[in-house]
C-alpha cells in the first residue's frame, strides 16, 4: 500500500517565531566622563529640557550658555571625581543601573522571549539607541520602566516624552506600556524599611532621628499641578507607619536646589544645620526618591551634608544606601515589571 505524504506548504513548514517583549529600565543620566567637557555635554542636554527648566526663553539660554556651561562643569566634574567608578571609568549610577538590568534579565531568564535592557534619559546609553536595539532583536512590544518611585513631569514624564519622540519616527511602531509610579507600593515601602533597619543594625551608634531627603523641585511646578510633593509625602507617611515612627523621628526634606526661585521646603542642607545647632548629635539620612546611588546621594548627602551637620555641632552622620541592585531593590523592580507584563507573558 502506498502512503501519500500530506501536502504541506512551504509557509506552514516554517515554524512560527514568537515575537519578543522588550523591558527597558530608564534612569536620569550621567556624564560620559568625569571632566569639564563630559559634564558640560551632559548639563547642556539636561538643562535644555523644557520639562526640567520650563522657561527656555532667551534669558535662560543666555544664562545657560553664557554662565552655567562656562563655570559649573569644572566644579561638578570635581564632585563626580569624588565618587567615580575608576575601574569601569563611569559613574556609579551607570554601574548600578546596568547591574539592575542584568539581575532582572537573570530573574526572567525562564521567559526566553523577554529581552531586558537599560538606558539613560540624558547621556548614554540613550533611550533611542536601546529602543532601536530592542526592535532589532524582534521586540514588537516594549515595557518602559522609569526608575522613579515618585512621579514628576521633570523625571517620569520626560522619559515618556523621549520614548514617544523615538516612536514618532517609526513607521512600524512597537506596542508600548509604561510602569506607573510606585511611591506607596507595599513592596517598595517594605524594601525601604528593610534597607533602613539593616543599615542601622551595622552602625556603631543609634541615630536620634532619620531624615528622608528627596530631590527638590521649584514650588511653582507643584503650584501648576505636579503631584511630586504629594507623592513624597505619601512615601514618607507610609514609611513612618511601617517603622513605627512619627514626624519627629522621620523627617521629610528636599535637596539639590539651584537658582533663585523658591523650591520645595524644608531644605535638606538647612535642616542639617538647624538640627545640629539644636543639639542633635547623631543622624542618619535615607534618600527614598533615588532608585540607585548617584552624585546626589554619594556626594551631596554623604559628603556635603555630612560636613554641614558636623560643622554645626553634629558628631555622627550616616547615609543609608539606595535600594540599588540589592535583593530588596530587585524585588521592587521585578514586582513592577511582572505586574505590568500581565497579558503579555
């Protein structure tokens, strides 16, 4: 008896290729080098963003190009040199964000169709280059993960702006999702509390209080409707509940202001000075708004504000590390990603 093979078309004989899903972690950014030139390039991109400095008029352009970019890069380069990862010749922010990406990829390794990458909003690797790389690997869906617990137009929104600009130039766009802010997510608050408790247990002294320092913002931005301040308050209140502290033991402050406008208060540096003058001798500072240690935590808090505190009578100061790529920190990122990938994986 003759067996007739079924008629199989060439099209059906080719196994289907499963589309891939891209996950893109995005942090703020960093200079490519710890010198005046590298910082100048970075600052120009950063301070030319209308989400960061909303008034990009003629006066600001003159101030930026005629004053700031002529004087500030050299001073900031010296600050970067204090914290620079000399082994890899890059900033700690870049080192940590890469590690977060690598660890997330390892955690999702059983899902071979998920590709994890990372980018910086300002500087390198750029959002454009990494989206192009994900598309080149066959990703037709991309989850963008702004690594900012608290939403603000000058951080979370500008990440989306840049992603949208990249997609706007594409004829065949991937489907896009963006993780929401996670300022009072239970996993995030628990990770913060665990990191604080773990760090305090290693100290040779007991802090009289803890200061939660968030990046500052011009008050006018909040007056126009930015929810950032309310998110910082919600994070701090949730952390107080978890740690069993009140507002006298866990203070909320804002750092990193510049210019002459009023920024969100109380200011971190002024608070350090005041507390020391009032007789506080032992203090710890946590920075819940930063997902990775960077210039603002390693230099501004751990060095500059420590000096302010001690210069005014304080004795013992400790900066609590960010969540970084620690196990609790990666629990937060993994939870956010898996939650937002539902329906895709």
